[in-house]
C-alpha cells in the first residue's frame, strides 16, 4: 500500500469507503470499485458504507430511499462482498457520524468549502436548492472516514479533492486537540484505476446519466444486448494496423473486462488486417456481457426480496461500525475537553 501510515500496529490497516444510494450500480462501479473491495476484504479491516445521509443533499424526497439502500446492499453482496468479513452498513445507522461532523464543521471554512469543485457543480445543477448540507458535504465525508480512523480510502479520481480536504480537517483537529486521527489516503489495489467508458464514447458510465450507454447490474439480458448493439461504430478500418478511434477502443476495452483473452486476441487481429466485422464484435461482447451480468443480477434480485436477511445484514454492519465509532468518539470528546458528560 502506498503512502499510508499504520496507526494500528499489529492489526490490519483500516479501509473505509462509501457510495451514495442514488441511481443504479453499473459495470463501471463493479470494475472501478467493487472488485477492489472484494479483494480488500481478506486483507484489511473494511468499513463499506451506504451514504444515505449524503444523498439528502441532492435527493430530499426520501420515498425511494429504503428500496434504494436495499438494492445497493444487495448488489454489493451479489458481487461478492461478504457482510461477515466487512462492516457493510448504512451511514444513518451510525449516529456518531453526526456528532463528529458537527465538531469538524467548526474546523472547516466557508471559503474552502465554497471553492470545492463538486460544490460548484451542484450549485450549477440545482440552483434552487443550494443547502448548507451541500456546502459541508466534504465535512460529512471526512467524518465518515476518520470516525473509524481509516487510513486507506478506495475511491475514484473524482473524490481526490474530498480526501485532500479530509486530510486538512485531520491536520487542524490534531493540531488543535491532539494526535487522534491518521491522514486518510486514496488507495487502490491495481494503482491504475479502471475507467469503464460509456457505450456512446462520451465519458464514463454513470449511475444516473446516459442510461442507454451504461450497462447496469440490474439490466436484463435483452437490454444488455440492445445497448451494446447500439454502441457507436463506423464502416471499419481501411488500412492495416490503423489506430483505433476512441469509440472502437472503448468497445475493445469493455471486451477485455468480460471476454476471454482468446476472443479479444481474435478480434484484435481481425482489426489489424481489416477483416473485422463490427456486428460480430458487438454480438460477441453482448453475449459475454450477458454471461457476466446475469448471475450478479439474479443473485442481487434474490437478496433484495429477502428483507429479513437484509435487515440482519444491516444490523450486523451497524453494530460493527457503531462499536468502532464509539471508541473513536470517546477519545475525541476527551481530547476536546468535552468529557464532562454524566456517565451513562
Ligand atoms: N462522496 C462519495 C461519492 O460521491 C461517497 C462517500 C460518502 C464516500 N462518504 C464517503 C466515499 C467516505 C469515501 C469515503 O462517491
């Protein structure tokens, strides 16, 4: 692991990450995050959180919150995350989060929060609801992470700014009250993050945008085939060993994720000698994608139907997360001089 200090000698390093329960998980989430989580669960002490409180900053209507949380949890388990090995929990089940968020808010400055790129994006996207929760979103995220004194945070590039802010809040806290928190760092197994391109060649797959160009873990077989069939191509290479246009490179990249090496090699060579037929390429990718997604979808669906099991999983996750959070908050209150609460 790079650039992390182990604050927990003799123990496993602590990994923490979160995902908002907005939109549907897609194969970009799988290859960019979930696959990493699954490898980490055997080597680290892992806290994986569904950020339901964060979702209130953009989705104040909570009617779909519970089914969305259940779906995301089901999908995580269906992908191979083991709720016995990790703490898989919901943010709102850990009330200590709100307490630490409050203390950290006193160490976060309006100016730095206002210039955060994600905040500026949201102001553009929802000018009618620029709430204080949106402004302090990175403070809440820092609280999520340092509540477990986590050192390693598996996240994509878009979260790097939030992590840098978390390190700043940690430095200020430690400087003012005493060394309680390690500085969290972005962490990924493969170092180079897998970016899964969208099928229209415009950017990455997305949880809520360009849905026809994104393969969701909940898509049925025909929808997957249909989406891949629609992926942008052209009339094919006209000279040998021609470079691939972006949108063709994207199709090959997707294929590398779900097809066998032999299949990929065959199409690569057909591309090089200009005998490739994009219809065949997409047909093959469609079938291999269906084979990949189907077992995950079916398993997730079965778990989603089992509300009793989901409740047990979330209760178990909350118990682990609350235990870790309570231990941290005891220290926090002490160093902050907030240790005159009546003993309970
Ligand atoms: N902000 C993250 C995202 O949008 C989600 C998140 C919330 C998170 N709390 C976190 C990520 C703590 C890592 C650690 O993807």
